[in-house]
C-alpha cells in the first residue's frame, strides 16, 4: 500500500516536471490512469477528511491559499471578504481592540466596531481611510469605538470630503447613553482638531451622520441599500444599549454579535447565518489571572455579567448551524488556544476558526469559505485616497479657513527663516497658502497617470463587478422565463 502511494506521488511529481523540462509532446495517459493519479487531491475529488473542513476550501482565484497579501487580490463579484482588524478587549501589538471589516463583491464595505488601534491594521490591509463610510457600533464600551475620532478626522483629511461618515448604533435607555450623544460628545472633544484641520479641504467630511436605532426594536432594519440589509437585536451586556448585527447580501449573511451573554435572541436572529462570529472568554479564570495579573474575582465577575463563555459559544453555534463559526474579542495565547478549541467543540462539531489574532481573512462564496492569515506589514504606506470618478473629474473643495484666521501672527513671525536651514540649492518652493481660491476641478485627462490609476482603483473594481452582477441577474431572470 505504502509502495503504491509512493509510486503515485513520484508519478505526480514527474508529471509536474514535464512542462518545466520542455519535453516533446507524448501520448497522454489513459483517462483512468489520470483519474487514479489525481484522485487523492482537488479538483478530481478527495476522500472525506478532517472535522473542520466541510465546505471549507480555498478558491482558485486566491494568489496564495496560505496567506493573504494586502492589495494583491480583488474581491470577486459574488464574494464576501471579512478581515479581522482588531480582535481583543485588551490592546497589544498583535491584537488591537475589536473591529471587523466586511467587503462585498458589489464594491460596498462596512466596518463593525472600530476599537482602539484597529486603524493601523486597516492601513496595513491597504484600505484607504476615505473608503470607510459606514461604521456599525455594537455598544459604547471604548474597546469597540475608540478609533472613531481618528478615523473621522484623518479619513476626512485623506480625501474623505465627498461623503460624510455614517455611524450606526443603538440608543441607550435614556438619550444620554445613546450613540447620538456619544457622537455629539466626540464633536465637542474634536472642536480644536476640526477647526485646525479646516485649513485643509474638508468639504462634507466633517458633517458626520448618526443613525441611532431603538435598541429594543429586535430584528429592526438598521441599513438597507443596494441589496444589502443589516438588522440588529439586543444583547445582554450588563447595561441597556448593546446590539448584535446581521448583514445579508447576495444570499449570504454575516453575523457579528458584539459582546454579551448567550441569549435566546441570538438563536432567533443569528439562525442560519453563513458566517457566525461571536465573542468568547475561556474558562481559565484563575490560570489567566496568574498569567495576566487580573484578580480572579474580577475576571469571573466580568465574564459572568458581560460575556460569552467558550462552552456557551459552542452551544450557540450548534443551535445556529452556520457554515463557519468564528470567535473573536478573545485572548489568543499559546497557553490557552487548545483550551479554547476544546470548550467550543464540546457542543459544536462543525467548521470553526479563531477570529484572532489580527489580520485573519475570510473569503466566502455560496459554495466555499476559506480562512487565511493576512500578512500585515509593520510599516505599510497609506493607500491613495479612493475617489469615484464617474463624473470624469477630481474635485478638491476649498478649505474653509486659513492660518491667518485661526492663528495669531506673532507665533508665525517667530518661525525661523527657511533660508537659514535649507542648504543652497535644496530649498523647495514652499506652499504656505492654499494655492487656489475656489474648489479645484481637475478633468481626469489632466491628472498624472499614477494618480488616476491609484485613486480610481476601488471605483474601477466596483464598476467592473457591478456590471458582472447585473449581467448575472439578467441571465437568471431570463432562465426563470
Ligand atoms: Zn468589548
Ligand atoms: Zn463590551
């Protein structure tokens, strides 16, 4: 048996060498031999293997089945891609605070929670900050929205001037605890920053919008546009105003529950999700307290009032029966990863993967799901701002203020004369006044080729994919006739 397998493997190896060696064409093997030679592997069928791999396999368009390299793959028209940009309530270099990025084949994208530090991973994942227009916040613990001020201010600076950011989030039991009040408070906190950044093109970027929904309206629709629907439901997270979300598009759904205790409501609203993501706390309170320095009573009390134990997460998954179950907002540590799996699998026998550490990427179509480690560089450069060039022009709005308006002349007069520090021949032409007096409107043909290419990349992909989706729809409609 072993010999046979070795022979087959050598055979496959040799077959692979033929084209490399450029040998002359020979008579092909019989169909039967080819089938025999390949029957151990995809795509010619494989035996049943693994407990975790039902419906889980890499798609042919992935550049590497093991790793995702930002900027190397386009989201396919019928695909959903989910990237874990922050995966823990305790922030540390390998795990920023929670954030889940969902990209759809129709070119839309959505951010679910935007915890502190997660922006670094968006940048590393080649997302331009002005591409982010919809942020859904599950609840107002700061590990779920701490990066919002940065995203808003620097996303506007980096070309986010055409469309305001919309923050979707629950109401509180009283108005002071709702998402709207949080955003008002953030505006106040950023008063200086907003005025200071108004020396740059701001346009509509500073007009942040809030879509606050009634936290009690279980199953209510938060968002519905372009074939995408997002609903919400209440979660038990010690205080009123915590929600879970389910996004549905193109016959597939993604659930992110946010934080909370396992609940009957989860079973109702997350039922049948393709990708079900919840949070998880392992039952190793005393051990973890020794490792992480948190007093055991504090850990126990926090979990038992706020969070989903590992066993409970598996219990929920088994009721919900997703195509893939993932957990995030959890410690990812060698000393407890096996424990995590053991607890989850006590109830859940289907496909399971950690939504941690940061950079885990999920590709999902109707037939297959695949999970990879994303290779996020430590020193990425920002992606160019992404613009919709449908009108054939680049629009740059006029800044609404200037240094003269927001700074006393005295401190500017104390600036050292640039001639004193620039070496001769190296002094640039300084740009200390905004160079034009009205909005700058640039036809695409006048834009340097590299800017046109880089700034319009997301727009071109969206248009390409939408055309394909429309054609598919037409074909399906004709088939029905
Ligand atoms: Zn949290
Ligand atoms: Zn929380």
